[in-house]
């Protein structure tokens, strides 16, 4: 037991030190890195509308053109999903590549993909992190125009913003900005393994990262906690998957662990078994790696079919869920285990 704790602690210490970000001194060498200008629309941020009709030929939403926005080919479904990628991403990168097909197979939603890939390029992590806020600002302006021009279909009450990695913090910035400018909150923001580097250390001011004030309900899935993803609790409901840091089926590959949050969320859109979480104490969850069994009072094998404390995670989470939860999954798709813990 003691050995397990020491090993666990050593892993935690190793994981909380970010190794994959360029250090400050390197910035000058990256001649194609830039900070976004404080103006919207920006030629470096684009917005694409997807629904069943435009799925393979997305409609480019041009915030500078009223006629373009008015003629946007929306589906009748009033649910608007806003998807935001992270560092090194683009409109066909996670979470878009997993979530768009999952949602559109399920229903004819309207989906706006925010593409800020120009401002999130490798190796410009620092610039990307600082660009988060401006991407949030320009997204708010576009979303607001869409509400104004399509009040019969779109509304903030039926908008769900979802961000992966650094994109989770863009989602947070969208929520914060919208609230400060229009005094209304999004009902829900989902953060899929919100990025760790910088966001736990240099930028400690909450203005820069997703937190529970950014929407009425903030749910978060952690799959690479302490390495590419944040270790600590972020939202109203934080779900730690398996041991929270290293995912089964990923072999020494933190990208695989990190993107698992997206794959799991995508699966939840039409999963019959569902992903169920068992409540854990908040404090313990911060040290889950190596401490899971004790923190969550789980035996090595336990069937919890009748346990009413279990909560459903993913697309259909109850928006009054509050706390920190452990979820166990399979090591390959379908990941859902239903109400079975082992
Ligand atoms: C867009 O990116 C270029 C670099 O590719 C930069 O020079 C320009 O200032 C950026 N524009 C804005 C509005 O940020
Ligand atoms: C949109 O899709 C959601 C989710 O399936 C469904 O509940 C809702 O009824 C649909 N709304 C419209 C207006 O079609
Ligand atoms: C913001 O909204 C809240 C609740 O709707 C309201 O009580 C408050 O007066 C509003 N504040 C401003 C500055 O409009
Ligand atoms: C690591 O995982 C990512 C995401 O699953 C995958 O694209 C990549 O090929 C993997 N890298 C290696 C070296 O296996
Ligand atoms: C769980 O519920 C099932 C059916 O509702 C019942 O047959 C079973 O005895 C219950 N198990 C426990 C441990 O309560
Ligand atoms: C959520 O849980 C925290 C900590 O247990 C508690 O302080 C807070 O009041 C709860 N919030 C709601 C809305 O239940």
C-alpha cells in the first residue's frame, strides 16, 4: 500500500510538469507565430456551418456580411452546437472529426465549427494560449449575429458550446464574454480534457481558463489529467475517466489519452449502455492517479446496477449534477460499460 502511494505520488509529480511546451526563450525563433490583433472579424478565424444538408460542403459563415449570415442554410432543429478545437487543430480536427458525425447521425442539429487553426499552429503554443481570448471574442460576435438574424430557430437557451483541450478554454472565453457583454449565460459548456500547460501555472487568472462561472452548467471530462489536461476540478461536474491520466488501450501516447475524452463524449450521443460515474471526494480526485480505489470507495470489482448515487455522463448528463466522479470504460470502442464497475 505504501509503495503504491509513493509510486502514485511520483507519477503525479512527474505529470504536473508540462514537458511539451516551448519555453519563453524560444519564441523569437518561431517566425510564423503571431498574436491575433484585437479586431473582429479576423481573417485568421473562420466559422463553418454544418448540418445534414451541408455536412460534406460546409457553409462558410462570414461575420462581415449580413446577407451571407441571413442566407445561412440552417436546419429547423433549434439545438445549436458550437465546437472548438485546440492547439494544432483545424475544422476537421478533434473534437470536430468525432463529434460532428456522431451528432449528425443522431439528429439534424446545427453545428458551428470555430476554426482558429492559423492562430494555434505548432510550435506556437504560447501564442495559441494567448490567442484564446480573442478567438472567444470573435466567436461571441458571430454567434450573437446568428441569434439576431435567426431568432425563429436559434437562441442562447438552446446552445451548447463544446471545446477540446485548448479549445475548452476558448469555450470558457466565449461564455465569459457573452455574459459580460449581454448579461446572459449559456446553459451549458462542455470541456473535453481542458488543456493543462500554462493554464495551471502562468495564467492563473480565471479570465484565461474554463471555470464554472462560464455557463449555467459546466461539465468536464478528464482523460489525461496532469499532462496534456488539467488535473484539478474545473466545472460543476468533473468526470475522471479510469485512472484519469493514462487510458487503457493507449500505449505511452498522451495524445491518445487526451483525445479519448472526445471519443467517449461522441460515443455518449447514441450509447445505449451509457457512461456512469461514481461520486468521489473532490480533494481525493485531485490525486486520483494511484489513489482511485480509496478516493472513490471502489472495490476491485463491484456491480453497481442498483446504486442510485451513480450519475450519467456525456451528452445526456443531468444538468443539476454537481461534484467529482470516476467513470470506468473499456479499452476500445464501444467504450461504455453501462452501470458496471470493474
Ligand atoms: C493574421 O495572421 C497574420 C499572420 O499569418 C498576421 O500577420 C495578422 O496580423 C493576423 N490578423 C489578425 C486580424 O490577427
Ligand atoms: C432537435 O433535436 C433534438 C435532439 O434530438 C430534439 O429533441 C428536438 O426535438 C429537435 N428539435 C426540432 C425543432 O426538430
Ligand atoms: C443581469 O441579469 C440579471 C438576471 O437576469 C438581473 O438581475 C440583473 O439586473 C442584470 N444586470 C444588468 C446590468 O442588466
Ligand atoms: C498516438 O495517438 C494518436 C491519437 O490516437 C495517434 O494519432 C498517433 O498515431 C499515436 N502515435 C503513436 C506513435 O502511436
Ligand atoms: C438489484 O435489483 C434487482 C432488480 O431490481 C434485484 O433483483 C437485486 O436483488 C438487487 N440487488 C441488490 C444487491 O440489491
Ligand atoms: C455543489 O457541491 C459543492 C461542494 O460539495 C457545494 O458547496 C455546492 O453548494 C453544491 N452546489 C449545488 C448547486 O448543489
